């Protein structure tokens, strides 16, 4: 008669009494929540359905997505520049980048948005030109600093401070052995950055950047204080007229939740892609490194 090794038997997870109790409590709470949501007439689900796809709400959602995309692109580009400055060996440049990061991370983004919107109170006119020449152009700050412009500037500059630290952390995650191997191959600084540092830093940068995108999407609600007609402001404009506050806030929350879930999916795909590319880089560069070192000896 065949005997089965005890180590090959599948391990059976025995549920404890606490787990059964937890399930009962969870089901009771979920049932109570569903009952409250479906029986409380104050939620006014018919009003939620009425305004969920209304034209003004969809326009506000579109503007929210535009603000998120533009602010993240500009914030990432500026953040990359600040990260390079932060890693510079030239002390004044490094100190300037550190001061930038400290200021924008240390002050509330809402305060920054209001500050940029009222910039004309400090600088009504700005002159841009070539020093020591008569070539200059005066700009009326009050005319160009609209609510949308102030929102993009405020969100982008604030995001750049966080992206600078994320990118710098990704660069420092690249092993010294990889950098030494690239140096031994005679790679230039740009080639090393493009083929070694950036691909291997991406697995550390992408997850945090994905979280920043989701955070930025929700953070755009702050620009409603400037009067920008994004998603939350659009909902506020409607309930200021109809006095249906709760249903319109539910509409905004449902759209924020739906878009957050939608943005999370491509983030997971990008993470998988870069994890595979990093493994491939690790397999290819190390044999090359050993060959070059052997030839040098």
C-alpha cells in the first residue's frame, strides 16, 4: 500500500473562532450599511442618477482630468530637473534644490494655490528681457493669472517637489555595481542615464508616481476655492441652485472613486512591465561586466 509523505500533504488552514466572529460582524455591518443606503430617503438616489451624467458634471470631470494630466506632466519634468540639481556636487545648486523641496513640501497646497491666484498683489507687472539691453516685454500679471492658470502653476510646482524626491530615491536604488559596470564599458553620462539608471530606477519610481497621479486627481478638488469649474465646483454650483447638497456630493464622490479605480489599472500594468525589463537588464549587464574586467586585467 502506497504511503504519502506527510510533508507533501496540503496544509489545511484551520479557522479560529475569532475569524468566524469577524465574518459575522462584517456581514452584519455590511447588511446594515446596505439597508441604510437603500431605505434612507435623504440620500435621494433618483437625484444622484439624474445628475450623474449631466452635462455640467461631465464638463467638470473633463476639466479635472485635464488639470491632473497637465499638472503631473509639468510636475514630473520640473521634478526631474530638481532631482538632478539635488544630486549635484555643486553646493549652491544642491542648496537651491533643497530649499525648493523644503518650501513646497512644507506649506499647504491650498495656501500655495491662493498665493498664486493673488500674485498680482505682489507683482502687478513683470518684465522679461535680456539684461543690459533695451529688449524687454512687460506682462500684466493680473490679466494672465486666471483661476485655471493659477491652479496649474500651483499644482505643478507643488507636485514637482514630491516627484523630485521620488525620482532621486529611484536613482539611489540603482546598485553601485551596475554603475561601475557601465563606467567600465565606457558609457557616457547620458548613455548611462538612458540605458542603466532610468530603466532600473523605474520600478521604484513608477508605483510612487502612480500613487501621486491618483492623489493629484483628488487634489484638484482644492482648486474649487479659486472658482475653477472642475468636478467638485460643478457639483457645488448645482446644489447652490437646487439645495440638493447630499445627492450632488454623492455624485462627485462616485466619480472620484470610479476614476481612482480606473487609474489604478494601468499603474499595475506598467509596474509589471518594468519589473520584467529590470530583470532582463540585470541578466545582461553582469556577464558583460565580468568580460570587460577580465580583459582589463
